[in-house]
């Protein structure tokens, strides 16, 4: 493959958690001259390695990785910041004569990069505190019902227990008077036909049971590797709390709550696996709303070969 033109296009590899994205990305990196840009809202945090299934030191050394370990867990990282960082990195990687390979499961980041993102209201601590107080009084299911009245499109894709996203959607509505979904719609309408079209490969299982089994095996491996001790170390810092975006990541949230005594530690495995399944379900819902994706069955025996063939075909069509 020759030196690519300086362009803003890229290869994207998306999929639900535990679908085999890391293995597929490394296979692409072995076959083609790429650098990996992480599209994962949890991998940005330093000191959160086990519960995020962060690539190993050997995997990180095998190919250049970006947007991993760039934030302290006390700091937030928004979709708008990701878009800015990713666009800069895409240009830099092309300038080095390589291709950007964007890999991850944070679908909001992918969608923001691909269809644009409108300037939404910034986080408002007072509004957020008011919503949290209301949730303590009425429960998150009641707030989900309120969201369904003011922003049915967003409510439809959120689980009634998805407190973080329900809170943000209500915060946006109360701050702007506009539903969160309207910002996404306006951003999508702004994309022109001349925008560079990336290759989006989506790893999706034919059998949901296959993914559920992998999720269980991976969560067991996290527990064996010391997830509880990792969260204990984060708590011991003294400046982190359960409502931070970092501590709301799947696995960390359930472990934090168990350490708080909200339910017996013996229930951690089941709660962690259930929460991860719910995350995977949301990720698949996001993916299926992206019609330009090229689907590869991640539970097929030849999944890696299919991924590599899609990439070869994409490069063959490049100028």
C-alpha cells in the first residue's frame, strides 16, 4: 500500500463490549500501516486498567495508540473534546504517511465524529444537583418517564436505570428548553455529501448468547485480576466520588456501590455482568442506527479474515 494522501478519512472498527475489537485491531495493524485512535470513554482515564480491559503493555507497544490514559479520573472528557482530538490525530497520522484506525465502543463519540455535534449546554452543577435530589425522592424511573414526555426520542434509547444519561438529557432540556435529540438531528443535517466517507466495520454477534458468554468470562477475569483492589485504590485517593463520569463506568460503578455496602459483595459478579450486558445492548442499538456500517459477524470462525478483507477492499478503492 502506497503513502496515503493527506485526507480526513479513516478506518473505524466498532462493536459492543467483548466483541473482539482489540484482536481485530491488532490483526489490521499487523497487515497495514496504521495507528490506533481509541474511541472509548473509559480508556481515557489513568489508573483504570483492569475494569476497562485496557490493552496490555505488549499490545500498546505493538502499534502506536492514542487517546488512552489522557485524563485523571477526577476530570471529565466530552464528546466534543473527543472530536477535536480525533480530528487533529487523523490529520497527524495521515501526515506521517499512515492510516488512522479508530477502535472502540463509545458510539456517541463515533456518531459525533461522523455526523457532527452541536454545541450543547455545558454541565450545570446546580441543575445536576437538583436532578439528583429529585431522583433520590422519586427514583430514576420517574425521571425517565419525565424525559419521555419532553424528549421521547432520547428516552426510547435509554434504559430507565441509566441514570447518567437520563440526568444529562434532562439537564440539557432544562438548560436550553430543547430536547437532547434535537441537537443530534441538527448536527446530522449539517453534514455535506462531500464529507470524507470512512470505512466503518461493525462487529456484531449472530448469537447474543455468544456475546453474553464472553462478557461473563471477561468480567470473571477482571475480578481475578484485582478489579476490587483497583477500585479500593481509587477510593483511597479521597478526591473521587461515585457520581463522577469515570466512576460511573460499568464495573467501577457496581464495585464502588458494593464497597459502599449498598448490597452484598457476593452480588458483584452478577450485577457487573448484567450491567455489561445492558451496555452491549445499548451499543448495538446505536450501531444499528448507523446505516453506512459494514457488518461482520464477530462470532463467525472467519471474522478476522472478513475484517481484513473489508480493509483491503477499502484501500483498493482509494486514490
